[in-house]
C-alpha cells in the first residue's frame, strides 16, 4: 500500500479553508475556524479511507467546571467591616480555567459542511486535498497537533481608576496540548484591583485579564522534500536583537525570541530561498507544498507566501541560532527560572538550541559584514508557533444573571 494511503498530518503552508460557525450561544457572533487538510488526503480518498482535516484553535475561552455547565471562575474579595455605601476594599483573589476547545457541537457542524462541500472554494494550492467523495466514509476532524502550549495571563490596565492594578498571577506556564488545551490560573488582587474586578462584574463586564496561548503546531510536507537556503547577516541580526533586549541583559522566556526573530526576517537579517522536489515515483494524489502535483526532477521555487511561512518554522529558527549563536551571544551555564518564581517558559526551539543556559547578547556586533549561509532540508514534520488569546467575556455574560455564583464578598 502506498505511503500516501496513511494520514500524515496537516499540509504545510499558510493556506486554509475558513468555515464560519456559531460562536457557542444565542446571539453569539460567528466564529471563523481555519481548517487544514491532511497532506495525504487524495491518497486516503483513492484507497477508500476517510479523508482527514484539522482545525486550528481560533480563540481562548473560559472553561466550564467538570460535570457542570457553570464556568470555572470564582472570585473572592475582602471588604473592611462595617461595609458602607462606599466600601473599603482590602484585596482578594480569583481562580479560573481557560480552554482552546471549539464550542459544543461545532466539530459535528464542521464535519457536516465538509461532507456536503457546504463551504467556500478552498485556496487553489490545497484544493485537491479537499477530496471527500459522496460515497466515501464520513470525514474525520481533529485538532492540529500541538507539541507545546506556552500560556500567560496579562493584566489589562485601565487608563483611569482608583489606583494601580497590582495583581500576582500564578499558573503553570505550560498549558494542555490535547483537544481541550486547558490551563488554570490563580490571581491575587491588590485593593484597587479587587475594586476593579467587583465593579466590572457588577456592571456585567469582563475582569481585566487577557489569556494568551503560544501554540507550537505540527505540520507535514507529505511526499515533498523542502530545501531552505538561508543567508544570515550577523550584523543586522545583532542590531535587531539589541533593539529588543540590550546587550548584557539575559534573554527572557516567553515569545521574546520569536518576536525578535520575526523582526529580523522582516529587516532582511535572515533571507531565504525555498524550493521543493518530489520523487518521480510519488503519487499525484498527494498535494505539493508549493506548486503543482507533477513530480519534479529538480527542485522548483515555491510561491513567496509559502516560502515566507516556511521561513518562520521552528526548524529554521534552530538552524539560524545554531550557526549564528557564537557570533551573537555569550552563553553561560545557569539554572532555568522555575514556573511561579517570575520566570517565563522559553520556547521549545530556543531550549533545544541553548538548553537552560543564560543567554546574553554580545556588547559589540561582528565587524566586516559577516554573512553565514546554511541549507535546511525538510521532509516530514515541521512546527510553527501560532498565538491565540481571549478575555473573560463569558464571565461577564454569566454575571448578568448569576453574579452570586461567581463573586463572593467577605467583610473582615
């Protein structure tokens, strides 16, 4: 049986089919879900197997409690007794959980639309992979494989108010990587923050938190082999990184390195030429990474949009920093910050290059216009970061009718 008769994973590249579904409740706005086809879908269809599709989590929402339809959110605020018309807030805390799962029933609606071809035309590059036939088994829908989930909770400070919103956020920096992608937080309030949370909830407004998930998603080249020829301008790369974090200061975790890398690509510090080839014996039933389904004797240049997407993969980032790292950074052994002690989890690709070491940018860039060239050959899986975020709008909606269920006031 040919290799393309087995699922490979979502096909690489920037293209997807967007299907709009109900956001999860009466009056909810439509939710746009990006659907990626499996790289071997035409081969699966040709052998009578179900075609497979993958959704990218579109947003972060407040999760429900286990075995209940109630939201997994609870706030406790302390007031100074006796409580008068203008209470004195002492502080408080709240705990909540978030998820990247689709709304209830959404997956079934998407499968129905895929089976009935009840959707817009897919982008031309991946159109052949929407290969479900009327007589075929029902399509399968999975979440895009997630290999890592770096989670943060950001406090949105209002421009005016009773005082600075001092909050302490605790929560494991690594969220779930299953179809729920669940993460939990405990937030401690200063008096001003406690007042802001109570005021928001009583006004049926969301607490001032923004949850951000940086998902490391996995894709597949199918039967294609991708060649990425990278040219790295060390001087430009140093300048971009120096603008992000001054030389001598330790590089933080979180998405700082990824943001700086994308800025370096935009500034021309990292330029790429991306081509692909596929063996002469490859089935035309497998969609290519870039252009056409015809087997290629020699590598062919890819569409610029596909090249740009492939230039932001974790695999290329690791190549860039492995070959340029000695020229850019001073690396010393150090203990990595532990979650809950102020440290932010480093991206997987960064950790694979530098481990737990302390990384600081050299004070002076290399002189002489140093360029480094490297070729990355990719066949099979690649990983790319995708950021989603969301506030606590669901809590605001629930507080309109069930405030006492989610807010407890204690006079002390």
